[in-house]
C-alpha cells in the first residue's frame, strides 16, 4: 500500500477503517515493503471501495500539492524536550550531590549563563558556575571533578534522543519520491549534528540550515573536549549550510532563503514545526503551507517548568508562549496529531527538481 493511497483512504471519512489502514500502512512502511494493492487480496475494504468507485483520483486532487518539505528538528523530528529534561535533570542532581548546593540555587545561577550564550544546552555550563570553582581541589578542573555529573547527563541524553514514530519511513518515502527535505533549526550546530548521527538521519535530510557553533567560551579548545577524531563529528551526506547567528524564528528570512535556494515558490513548500509561536508564525509570514507538529508540543507538560526556569529565552518570550488569549498566536493551517506521516494525508508531494 502506498502512503498516498493510505492518505486517500483516511480522507474518505470512514474513521475506524481509515485508522486500520493507517496502522497497516505504518507497519508496511516499517518493514520496508510496499505491496501492490491490486495484487493484495487482504487489502482493507476501504481501499477496494476507493478503487472500485474511482475515488482515488478525486481524493488525490483534494490534497494540497507541494515539492519541498522544510522541517524544524527539535520535537518535530526527534524527542528534544524529553532528552533535554532527562539529561539536564541528571546534570542538576549529580552536581547538587557533589557540591552540596541545592538544585534551586543552581537553577538560579544557571539561567543567566544560558541567556549569555543564547542556548539552554550550553556545553561548558559547569565551568562557568562560579559556585563550583571554589569546591574543586587544587590541580583539578571543574570538568574533571564534576565528571560524574557530565557523564550522567550524556548518558541520559543518549538513551532519550529518539526519532518520533514514522519519521524515518516518511523521510525515506519522500527521498525516494524525489522530494527534497530541508531542516532548519535554531539549536547549536554541534548538538544538532550529534542528533542527526545518533538517529541515523545523515542523508535522509538533504540540507541542514543552522548557525555555526557559538557556545565555545574564550580560551576553551573545542578539540580538548572531544573524544573522537574531528571527522567523526561531521555529517557525510547531509549538507550543512550555515546561516547568520542571531536570527531567530519567527523571523522569516532564513526560510525565505531556503525557498530561494531551491527555486521553489512558497505556495509549493511545506513547513512543519512544533511551535505555533515560532514555526507556524514564520511559515505563514513567507506564505508556505504551515503545519503544526502537534504530537511534539510539550508546553503543557508539567516537566516544561524546568526548561522555563533555566531558559535562555527572555521572560517576555517565556510568558508569550504560555499566553492562550485569542489573537496572540496564529492558527495553524494543518495539524499533525499522530506523527509526521500524517502530512502524507494532506499533501501530495512531487519532485523538487523537475
Ligand atoms: Mg522545535
């Protein structure tokens, strides 16, 4: 069953059948098999109806058409918040145990450091916490003394960084379909490259647009913190295109640049992200088909409070994200509730390069 056919079946309105089709299609995609519907006697009834009554073309024609997919990464493609929360919690817990400083006091000291560096996953956080420097024995660095905290953080990050279900299958389908998939993230290049490698997405994303790393403190040699040869940290198939630092979503200039680089008009481009305030607003500003990855939204999660407590965002941005008043945030045009593969229910993707 082809994904497009699955999507058409879902659009017929037979919810239970459509759901069954969805599950079956997902399973087939997972297995990598794409059986020919005509030869598949066990095809769900809804498909036979669709084909018999000639609905397939009608349903396809109701879909939007596009030939470029641009995606946010964190909490759209992979589980960023879950990984951040578990890894940062571990860092806090072990640092507090080793230092005797309460987590409340640590959080209070951490936020200005995050704000100074424009990121909430600053690699040299412990080095810049003044409270810790005095506790370290002579001849030992902060990083060495608090290595158990860094180790706990890295371990938690590794086991909790995962693709959302259906992402790999959807990106594989699009690549095989000739549709270019571009990623645009505000996150730091180092950790973004690490996540692409960790989730084996190198090559499934055609290009990554992000700022160069800017979180290395003066006097710290990045290579000194790396345990593998530098080429191990590079992407091999996904092209990394650097964009100017300091431009944050919903500023539309980078997304517009992506469209221009691919010679695709906004009306034929889809942008998917998990933030209404940033992703949806940005896509609407350039006129792309804006899509909310609702399955990745974490702002109502009780654990989100920890991120707010130490966020590099200004207070006004943190408050606006939580503001549910009418008119504060745009209404997304399309909403994906189950996963990225839902996009195939709404959009018929064509080849990016004719
Ligand atoms: Mg995101």
